[in-house]
C-alpha cells in the first residue's frame, strides 16, 4: 500500500492495483475566495488520469471543491457515507458523478483481500453538539496485511468510541493520517479581543489542537502518523489576519510532537511530505526527501499575491443590497425560530448583524422576533454577539444555501465577531445557521 500527498487533505491511496483520490481540493479560493493552499498548488490533470475511485468525506470546500470535481473524469465513481439526508450525494451527482453510498463501517471490497470503509462522525458521537460531527466522515483501507486510517478533520473526542472498535478488529494501524490544527476563525476574527488576549488564545488553542492529535496517535499506536488536512492561508482583505490564526504547518506539528512527546510517541514515527511525494507503507520509505518551507517566501506570497485577491461577492454591486436584506428578514427569522424551538435552545444573549454603518439586524434567541437596531442600542446590552460581514455576502446567505451559507462564511473567516463577554455559546452558532430563506 502506498500514499501520495498533494495538498491539504488531498491524498491518493494505492491499494489492490487501484488508486483512491481522497478529498480533491485542487484549486485555491475555497469558502467564497478566502482559502488558499500553501505551498501554492498548480493543478495538473494528468496526475489524476488513472484514478479508480474518489472518496469525499464531507461538504466543506477544502474537501468537496466544485471546481476540482468539474476538472476530473466523471466516469470515476465517488465513495461516500450514506447520510440520512442525501445532501452530499446530491451535490456530487449534480456535478455529473455516480456515487457509491456506504453504511457506517460497511466494507467495500476492492479485491478478495482488500477493502475500504467509511465511518460517520455523527454515528460515532450522536450526542455531540459540534457542527463538524454532523457532516464529517473518516475512512479506513485494509489490504489484508496493512491498514491505513484517514481520520480527516475529526479530533479524538468526536470518534473515540469507533476507534476502540477499529483497534479491536485490526491488529495494528500502519499509517494514520490525522488532523492536528484548527480551521476555525477563532481567535483571528474575534475583534473584541485585545492583542494580548488574542495571542494568549492563539497559543492556548494551538496547544489544545496538538495535544488532542497526540492523544489520537497514542490511542491508535500507528507505525507511522501523518499530520495533515486543514492547512491553508487567507487571501484578499483577510490576508492581514494570517499571523493570528491557529493554523500551523505539518512541520511545526512534527517539531511540537518531538519536543513535547519524546517518550509517549517514540514508537510512532511522524512523517511529513511535500507535494507529489509517495510513501510506501510496507518499506517505510518516501520517494522524495522533505524540504521545509521558506518563511520569507511564504510572507512574500501572502503580500504579493494573496492580499490582492478579490472575493467572489466583491465582484457584485452594493446598490439595493440592504433593501433586499430587509425584505428577507421575516422569512429568515421564522425559519430560524422553528429550528430554535425544535432544539429547545434559548439564551438572553442578543445577536446583532451589521448591515450598514449604523444599521444592525437584532435577532432574539428567545422568541422575541427580529428588528433593526443602532449601535447605541447595542451599547446598552450587557450580553451580545455582534457579527460584521460584507452586506453582499450577507444577502447571499439570507437568500439560501444555494447562494451561500453561514457555516462556510464563518469557516472562511468572512465574519468579524464582537462579543460581550468573550464566551462561546454553541447553540447560538447552530441556530443562526438556519437564519436564511
């Protein structure tokens, strides 16, 4: 069994004389234009002409990239989890592909000895409140001798129960590809934090992510582990926030493990690769030596290239946007309110969304409706979350998921947050996702 790394979560697994392309994110500009690969990724279609299967874990654009799918052969079957709601299946089939839906843990046989499995994060942790758990999956490949586990964006707390079952079924894990960093807009987009507070939070969450990934490695005890997925740079007007993100390179993760887990992970070799490197799991050898990033070149790329990017919504006019937003508010609120009641969520924290310089949408999370407010109104509140985003993107979100979605705007760092106090009420962010037409 072999693994070839391309970028982010994009790898090719070679098993049973077949190639499985995982989560092809091949073009920059995910999440409405804000996410870009580093190092820059130049897509070469000839590299993927001999692919037998595609596996797509979930709908986030650094895993399910519409532009990337459009560039691939539509005759390649796509392996996915069979979700209760066929949202992933529908997106892929609208792109012209046929899907092979697999139940949680159901083996898909590649030959007499080899099989592929996909696991649903939500099935692993049905009580989890994390948004990621509701949509994500992870996969396992076994060739009769070697076992590869690709846990994708799933940290240990979302999938731990299933991992014990996997350990029991398979005598050992040879290769673990795992998340190690955060794709969250926190802390960089929480503008109510002071510079010192933001640095403290950046350090705290970075360590938290590393330690959770190390716990995953310790539990599974793989021969090799590969920190990957979720590494990106922000472009456009968001490039200024790159140095505040909780988002480090695989090389930085490897250095952290070496310094902080010299004994616990001494039998688990951390491997990292450059683009196009193929690693043979049987021999434990890569066909290319790793070359570390040049931080000066990286900064030049951000300043000279990425900072000049225009986002998708910035190409449209702003005229009449607020009037259209106003026309949608009642419908959006009613939809959100129905969901809020089903979830039995309530909070006295007010949610405000900036639409103009002194025009804010005030949303109640306890059934008191939606109305317009001024900054003077907000200043009187003891507890609130203020969301600030481009009104053109806001309009697209309110028009419905075919145009844009809160979750993608949030992941893409398009929303600035001002919180009083700086607490995280998960229910607010779950509920606001339904504030659309």
